[in-house]
């Protein structure tokens, strides 16, 4: 990445990275570690295994024990680099660059080293932990060949690394997972799945004909046909809800972004949900 672009990123980031966001970023990853933090009231979506039944009887309401994440836990990224990130004029790869910029700078402001892996179908590239823009530069320069569109996203390569307990941001535009590897990884690590899409993929707002492939079948939708377009939007919304529910069942939080999403608002919503 040219030095001038790097300087522009740093200037831009220093303006948008405020203390409230950084504090929430650091505080929201508490809850699965070994150090007791405090008590709070139970919420319907909480894990019942953390209920303190003795204290609940004393208080007359359901009380949770909250734990602090291991202070030595790492923040890292697992990037699913595939061909579909470059479709539709590259709006998703641009969104990916904005996202990694945000994650890197939030980690740096929280005094955490940010690192991770960039994965394709036949290779996994390791990016060393650092508190300098090296990781961000590596993510901007995805020069190696991406995976095919229909490849299954797996975390098996992470499972073989013998990692310490980590907060792992999985970034992908796929909803086709190797479920075994995700369930296994979630037992040890705190995983946040960030799904990238384009506004067009979510809404079909446009003109002309759009072809949808399902295996070997191909269907075309007239983008002026509002009835079919509304049906598509409903199915797309349901697909995301089902996928989010599946991840939640594994103990994985999720967030869905397209190029019109506010990254800060989306992250703050996730942070508030995790800190309840």
C-alpha cells in the first residue's frame, strides 16, 4: 500500500475512533473467561449455565454470574477470501477493507495486537501479531488466488494451530459452513461471524434481468417484477435469520453488513447485546 494511502487511513481513523467506541469494543468481549467480574439480572437469551441459583433465591429474581475474558486472550481475524467478494463492481471487497480498518484501529486503540489468517480453498496465510499497520496492509493486498464461490467455509485450519483462547472475527460472504469445525472452534474461542453482502444481493433493487443459480438450476428474475422481488427479499431475510439462529446455537454471535451499513452503529448494537 502506498505511504500516502496509509497516512490517509490513519488520519481518517483517528477522527472516527472515539473513546466511547473503544471502551465498548474492549468491554463487550467479557463473559466466557475464567475471572469472575460481577452479578447481573438474567436475560432470556443468556446461557443458563451461568445462573447463580443461591443468589437468585436471596434476591428473589434470576441472577447471572458474569466473567471477564482472560486478559491474555488475543483478538484475531479469519478472512474467507473467495471470488464472490469481487462481484458487482467490488462493493464487498471495498466493504471488507473498511471493516478490517475499523477492527485493526479499534484493537490498536484498545492496546491489543491484531492479527489473523487469510484463508482460501488451498492455502492459509498467517499474519503476525502487531500493533502497526502491517496487518492492515496485508489485508489490503489480497494478491493470491481466492476460493471458488461455492467452496465450504471451514475453521479446520485454525483448529490445527493450537491457539490460545481468542476472540476471532470470521469475515465471509458465505453462509455455507463446515458445521463441525465451527462448533468445535466455538467451544474454545469467542467467535463473531461477520457476513458481508451487497445491497443489491439483499434487495434486488435494479433494472433488467438477474440470474440466480442454485446448484445446476438457473432462474431469472425481472427486476421490474415487484411481486417476485418482494418474495426474494422475504426469503433472503429468512435465510439470514435462520443462519444467525444456527450460529447462536453454536455459541457464535453474528452481524450482517452491506455497503450501505453503518459499521459503527452495527458494532455498537452488537456490543450492547454482548454486554447485557
